[in-house]
C-alpha cells in the first residue's frame, strides 16, 4: 500500500522529498552558496553593461555559451573546500570578465564599432603601435567597478558568517556530473554555433540571425566563440579545383563608354587616410557641424566661406573642379585602411582573414601592378609615410601585390619625423622627397601612395602649426576651448591642408614634366573619420535611426583622366571602394575576369554591393544590413523590388567571396596557374570583343 | 565624530592610562583636564608622532624643490625623460623616507605605523566607503561630460613617451597621498592620546583637509602645472570621509583614496 502511495507521488514531490532527506533545501543551498549566487548576478550585470555601452541593448539573444562559462566557474567553486578560496575564485573570475569586456569595449569604441573576430589577433602589434588614447567607457568602468567593489566588500565581510559549504562526497559527485554536463553543453553550443560555416557556400550569411554586434553572444561569449571558431572551424576547403578554375574564367568585365579613355596612361592611385568630403567642402545640409556651423556662428555667408576654403585648399579644389576629373559623388567605404588598400589594388578580399598577415606571399596575378607588369611591362611602386612594417606592407606589397618596391617613412628624407612626440608625418614632405621616384619621366609608371597625415588622433600637432595660423587668419574653424568636437574637426582639417599641399606638389610636378596629359590620378578616402567620432559629429549622425544613416560612410573618390575635356562629370549612382579597381582597369582599357572582381566600373550601368570585412555588414547608399533578416537601416525610398535586387546582388557577391576564400587559402595562382591567367588575360585583351564563351573556348583550345 | 575605540597600534597601556583603568571611557568637562590625566610618557610619544607628522609635511613640501634641478636633469636627457627622471628621484627619496619614518616612529613612539589593523567595520560602513568613492568619481567624471578623469589626464593624441610621463604623475600623487595619510594617521593617534574623550574628534581628517590638502593645493597652483589642483583638493574631503568611515584604517583609506585619485 505504502509502495503504491510512493509510486503515485508526482515527480515534484519526489524531488522535494529527496532534497529533504539529503538535508538540502533551497534556503540552505542559497545561504551556503551566497557567494556563488552573488557572483552570477554580478557577472551578468557587468556583461550586460558592456553590451549596453556597445550594442545599445541590455540583453543577449544567445546567452547560452556565456552562461556555460559562468556555470563552469560556479561548478569549479564547488570543488573548493571553503568560502575563502571560493571568494578568491569568484573575485578573479569577475575581474577577468571585467578586463576582457573592457579590452573589447575599447577596441569597439576606438575603431568605430569593430566586433572582435579571431583574425584580429594578427593585428595586435599594429594596434599597439597606434594606441594614443584609450576611450574608456565611463558608464562601463563606473558601473562595473561599483559592482566589483560591492561584491568584494560584502563577500569579504560575509564569507565567515555563512554556513560551511557542503563538501560531502554525494555533493562532489553531483557537481562532477553537472560539470561534465556543462562542458558537454559548451561543446555542443560551440559546435552547432559554427558548423554552419561552409567555405564553399556563404549564402547562409544572408539569412543568419546574428546582428554582428555584442548583443548576440555577449562580449565574453563572442570572444570564446571566436577562439573556438578560429582554432577549429575556420579551415577553408578548396573543394573542386576544376569548378574553381571554370568559375574564375567564366565572365569578363563589360565595356563602358569610358573604356580605354586612359589607355597607355601612367597610373597614380592615392589612398588618402580618413579623407572625407568635409575636409574641404562646404555643405550645410550634409555637414551641419562642418564649415557651415562655424560660419553660422560668425554670421558668414556661404560664398565668403567657400572663397576662403578655396584659399585653404587650392589644390583639392583644383583637382575637384578640373574638367578632366570624374567625381564619384555617391561613393562609400566601410573598412579599415589595409582592407580598402587591398580592395583598390586587387578588387577583392577574402572573408575571415587579414591577407597582409595571413597570405603575405600569395601569388595574385590579377593585382593591378601584376597586370600592368605582365601585359605592358609597367613598373609599379608603393609609397607610404608611415612605419615600414605596419600592416606587414613591406612584405605584402612586394611579394603578393606585385609592386617592385615599397618605400616607407624610414626610407624617405623626413627630417622632422616627430612621431615620437605625438606628430604624424607630413604627406607634403613625402611627396616632396619622393616625387622623382613616384612620377618618373623616363618610363610609364604605376604608383600607389598611402598617406598618413589625416590619421587620428586629432589633437594639436606642432608640425601643423602653419596651417592653424592660416585657418585663424581666415576665421575658419577657430579653436574653441569648450568644444572638443569642434577642435577635433579643426585639427583634422589642418591635416587635410597638408594633403592639399601634397596634391599641389604632385600636380605641379606632373605638369612641369609633361606627365599631366597622360596620367590617370585616383584620389580616394579609405574610410570615414571614425577617430574621436569626428564623422558622426560633422554629419550629426549617431545611430542607424537617422534618416540618412549611410551618409556616415560616404567618402570621396575623384579620378582625373589626364587633361581630357570630360566636363567634370559627377557620378550619382552608388559606388564603393570595391569599384575603384575595375574603374581604373576600365579607363585603362584592360578587360579582366569579372568573377574575381567584387565591384563594377563606375561607368557601367550595373551597381555593386559593398560587403565590409571589418564590420561584417552589407551596404549600399540605401541599405545597411547584417543579413536580410536583420536590416539595420533602410532608406525611405527603398521598395520591395530594391530589396530583391540587393538580395540577388549580395548572393552573387557571396558566391564570389567564397571562391576568393578558396583561391587565397590554396594560393591557387602559385606556379603554372598564374601563367595561365596572364595568357588568358592577354588573349581576352587582344580580342576585346570576345564574349565570355569565346574566352572559355579559347582557354580550352 | 566616532566613538573612540582602542587603536591596536597604540600600546594598551595608553588606553589604560587614559581611562584610569576603567572599562568605561571617562567623560571630561574640559580638554585641558583630560590632557592632564595623560601620563607624561604617553604625552612624549604623542608629541613624537606630531613631530613626525610635521617632518613628513615638510618633506612633502621640500621635495618639490627637486624640480629646480630640471636644467641638470635636462643635461642627462632632454625631453620628457627628464620629467620621468624627476619622478624616479622622488620615488626613491620617498621610499627611503617612508622606511626611515617607520623605523623612527617605532623606536621613538613605540607604534607601528603601517601594521594592518582589523577595522571595526560594519557592512553599513563598508557601503558608506563605496558610496563616498562612487560619488567622488561620479562628480569628477560628470564635470568632464561623463568621461573618466583618467582618460582626460592621459590625454588624446599622446604617444607612449607622454603616456609614461602621465602615468609617472599618478605614481607621484600616490606617493604624496601615502605620506599625507601617514601624517594624518599620526596626528589622529597623537591627538587621541593627548585628548582622551568618549568620542574621538576627527583630528586626522581635519589635518588631511585643512593642512595637507590646502598645502598641496597651494603648491600645485604655484609650483607645478599639473591639471585640476582644485579638484584634487576637493578629493581630500572624500579621503577624510573614508578615513572616518574606516575607523582610521590606514590601508583601507589609502587604497580607496588611490582609486578616487586615479579614476
């Protein structure tokens, strides 16, 4: 009878009786494990505060991985004999959580919103070289320090008053079982969170729920997941090489009305560090806190400000207003310098790696220097007034990109290199010192220049003092003791004046030496001015709710085609940094295999979609999204048709990226494949009217 | 005012003397009467502590004169390094002084200055200490538009060399605070001996704000170009509050104060 009653008892009651018999009640459990419970609450609060100051949300959509880590710490504590050691363990765990979060918040804030990924570990040395100030989030540090202080104090004071922990063998066995369970859960979560990665098919990225922020897995959870992914799930399967081969040579770039306009020209491409239109342009609507604001304060009229700007930036205006210059008015970039640099030289970039470090010696026959060298015997050289080894350029530019030489500040005659005292090198000095090597008069050349003066941080620099004086003389952006943002803009624009001087040196030299008529000069900004939030301030855009959010990433691209009479056209269609490479090739009249090129010529009727490797986002001028199920910004005039078109374009782009991943991982063009590429490229260019199918047939023959 | 509690660093005999062997604290009508009840030997120790506090204050002040060696330091290495050299010299001198002071006070006054004592802390008081520190940091940050003072002081656009100099300034301040608090603790102990009462007056805190803080403020204002001297002076109010809340515990006060000072 008794047995029957016992059998009839519901599970809940059975469980209750079990705990009663073993002397464990919820109350005693909580009392005994007060330190553990408080630790869970404290660490969650610290983590959520970190998420709030980065992603703007006080929750995680996928907290499971993070929770397994917390659970693991809790279970480890159960093996410790007393409250003293448990207290120490929890305090260390809290401090570790706080420190990790702080590091990634600083990275996030100082890079304009980069979420940690495994490949970023390659950049750690470069990052340390440019650290100038650490933007500690007040909210995070204050709240977390308070939580840790409270935990530390109250835990310390109470640790002797709470009942002794249960260290019975049964409890240990239960803990061991739970630990195994948590570790198993952690393993499964890590596996199923990453197994979807398929190097041959990246289309899942368009449907993923991840937002590309810390509000998914949390900061610590993301870090852990990235370590797991980077170490065990990032292998790229080269797959079917025949399919890869056919894919590469399947399509060729289209011709446009501008194809060959700069045939046989010299090529100069200048990556202007953090260069934005508001460096020298007045636009009250787009840049309400730019020159327009300063002018409004002084009651200056627009025309007089523009006249003054033309005095401060005569060479940029000379370039911008030239009849031979094509202005890409609606161009965007959302990447870091190294990625923009590569994209403008090779037209693509793989996912998950930073190629300067991961593939510094790969063979890239389709890079602009390699194409020009092998097709026309043109020598290419790269110049940068920064540190030689930064971004591993000294190896990557020569070995992979195909430049004959890479000249850095160490090789230049930079007499006032005061970087040790907070100065940046002056671009004008680099141009002055290297102009003869940059623009040789005895041969056709391809020169790539990466500037540095406009690089953050934007604080007073002694070597820019003459520019401050010029600005002050004209009353442009005066120093304001109470306005840090306005001052950052002032320092930034003064650096822009040195870029202007550098451009002047180049234009004068080219003209004096008769090179201006047959040189194609491309000037572009690698990314917006994310340092100190200057771009946000000038454009008054602080989050994706702004009706013109993508404006935040609009950067200048200007191409001067010799001294041709083009009528200073302004191209209004969406273009991006990916389009620079195909546009240069289009102007040079070089046809390439378009499946290796993410962008399209600015003069073609097609438009590209920008995928940001650094920020894991797709974008055009009308849309900014992580996946089609997580559209962060959509312009009011983007309809369903537009979305469908974007989805199609993004799918094509992802297909290209997956193939490029394989090409890089396998170093596909090493050896005979590079020769084949050059041969086919020559064949295609010898018969420009060849269709893709003809090219294919020719290849097979 | 806090209720007087036997200071474990002061020999038990002094308490016995002060209370006349009673378990209850005596209530004196007048400070002078109370002072007369203190045995001369205890008085000597107390005066010794006051002298030590005065010397400490003088060392703090005179150490600034080393800055006048700047031209000589510049000859060693011109630039930011000479400033760092100055702070290194200060660090060495202060460390030597602290060791010397500890030995002298132990010998002359029979008290160990930096021996950690178990503070008579309740959770309420501990929360009070955290609250004082949090309010001080919050107000300071609020005055910088909610940026940490540390971030402002470290500066934007600084290189590693200037960052090192700025970090050296924090060490300099930390040393100053160590000596200042040591002087305050000595004053507190000395005055508790000299003026025994049921409730000890916050002598150390008064000293911290009215003498140490004020002197630092004037020196900073006149002699150095460190940032925010007035803010640092106001911080001494927070240090004093923490000193009282921790029942005059040197180490708790010091580390809490350092956190306020840096953040």
